[in-house]
């Protein structure tokens, strides 16, 4: 296995043999791949969308008047 190179400082990342090198031992920069970082962002955004959807559903159920005003504002009407 070839040594991992730090994406920030460009130096080889020292690691314990057989263990993944998750951070640069010199500057502390994460050494995760672009694909892993993109997946993390996707999962975070999915969680935020799910939380927002649940909050809107809760508002619609628990406070229909506020939900109606919010929906009117979003649709461009007066709230």
C-alpha cells in the first residue's frame, strides 16, 4: 500500500501499518477522498431536508392557521 499524501501540505501521511490514515500527522487535514466527502455532504443535506419536511408536517397538523399563512407567503400571497 502506498503512503497517502496530504491534500493540503502535500507531505506523505504517516500511519500505523494496516490502519487507515484519516488525518495528516503534520497539519491535521482530513485525508478522506472526494467521494467520501461528497457522500457525507449528501447525507447531511438529506437529514436537513427530512427534518424540514417533518417540521412542516408538524406545523400543518398542530397549527393549521400558521401553516396556512406560511403557505400563502411562500405562494406569493399575503399572510
